[in-house]
């Protein structure tokens, strides 16, 4: 059985788990809760970057990070076309990169905001917030073109929307983004999304 080093609040872990559900592999993955910030954490033995997710395969090989793991699961399942062949592959990967960038900025912004006030960098927080706004508006511009298709790009976009609801609920990302909001309302009802709601 494969083993997934995970944290319950990580959006990148959620992306992997959504893919696991969508590919029918969820029951073949044992979850190993991992606190990467704990002083005694052993995550580095599986991922020298000290991050989750990390997927330990049946033969002991370890894969990281989420784009690699997601593509492996799609291939291992026999291919659910979450990573389509070219030319559709490139828009899907670009969309995943955009959504992952939203998550990178959101996580960095949150970490900076958790520092003691006197050590925070307001210009850095503002930069991250601007990245998030621009990228969410970019999602809005293309949300209508997704239809009911499901690729790694849509999965990553859905996880990004969900993470902003989770960590930045006081900020209304839906304002001025009606197309994205309507798409996410439908997408969030998928069983894979309902089964992977983040937790503290």
C-alpha cells in the first residue's frame, strides 16, 4: 500500500487527495499524519525539502511534491486524463501552475502575518495579496471555458478557491468574480472535494 505523508490543512495535500479520489486510488493510500514544523519531525528522511505531501510507493521510492504525485496517481490509475495529451496538456499544466502560485502566495502571506507585528514586512504582505488578487482574476477570465471538464488544472483551481475560504474567509474573493464563484459552487460539491475539506 502506498503511504502519504500529509498535513490536514495543507492545500497541496488536498490536491493530491482529490486526485486520489478522482482516480479511485484513495483506498490504496495509507495516510501518515506529519507535523513538518515539529522539532522532532522526521519528514526530511522522505523529503529533504521538509514538506508535505510526500508519497512513499510500494517499492519504497518517494515522490514529491504535489504536481509529481498527482501525475503519478493519474498514470498509475490507468489514466483518467487529468493530465491530457498535447495540445490540451499545456493549458492544464499552466492552470495548475497558476492555482499553485495562488497557494504559494497565500501560504507565504499567512506565515508573514503570523510573525510578531514588529517583525512583519507590510510591503511583502501587500505583494502576496496583490499576487493572489491578480491570479484569482485570471481564473475568473477563463472559468467559463472549463465547462464540465476535469483536468489537474481545474482540480488545482478548486483547491485554491477552497483554501482562500479556509484561511482568508474574511476576504470575499467572489466579489467581481461571478463566473469563478458559480463554477466553484458546482465544483465544491464533487465527492472528492467534500471528502477532503481541510482541518486545523
